C-alpha cells in the first residue's frame, strides 16, 4: 500500500503526476499525518515536490486551533512537521513556526515536540530562532533536567547567530545549579560540553 505510493511519488516524472497521486489526501491531512503508514506518503510528497504545491498541507494544519503544536506532540505527525520545516519555504512556514513558538517550553520538554523545536532552531528565520531561545530562557532551570529539552538546548548552542548562542549559554550559566544538574543527565552532558566549547 503506502510503500508503493511512496515509490510512485519518488519515481513520478513531474510535479503534476505527484499531485494526481496525492489528490485524495487533500481535505484529509489530519487523518493522514496521524496514521502510522500514511504519514510516510505525505512526507515523501513534501520531499519530492515543489514547496508551493504543499501549501494545502500548511492550510489544513493551520485550520485547527494550535494545529502545529498538536501535530508536534503526535508520535507520527511530528515527522511530517520536520519534513515541512526542511523542505518548504520559510515564508510559507512562518505561521506554523509562530504557533510552535507560542508553546516553546512544553514542546521542548516533549518526546516528539523536542525534535520539532530542534528543527525550528535549524530551519527557522533569525527572528523565530531568537524568539524560541527567548521563550526557553525563563524555563532553563526546570528544563535542564529534561533530556528532550537538553537536545533543544544543544541545537541552540550550536546556532550560527552569536546572540542566540550567547543568550542561551548565559541563561544556563546564570541559573543556579543548572550546569551541575545537566552534567549528570544523559543529554545534558553534551550541553555542558557545548557550553565549554563556546
């Protein structure tokens, strides 16, 4: 079933052929992203077609209140968000990342949401990356003990914007007991190493 459809998307001669293959997904994005098999079809479509042809996916996700944040917490749907962040245009993804940034701290500490927030820091606009780090800073002391959040911190500390790295690094260093607490966790240890390399 879905593997055949994925292969057809990858081997389709052009975008028009890909659009015909996924035509039945239109209007059903929410069901597709939450399916353990069908989500792979949508991921393949996002990876193989032009960004403008994926606008219907963004529109359907945004049609639900806090839609992107709901998808970020879902064990299959978060992967679709990752592909969207990797392959769609920043201006297309602006409202999606805006929604995700409103839930930065809870998503950073979530098993699936953490991966989405890492992608927001890798692929988001400069303004979004600054906004996400600014939202993390007040919660550093609490999040430092969470392995998932530590992975987000690590990506933030590797950011190519010096002010993003500095703001997050300074917040961690100034938060009493945070560095020591992080050093004793599996993921926090790598954050401490990243801080030492700044």
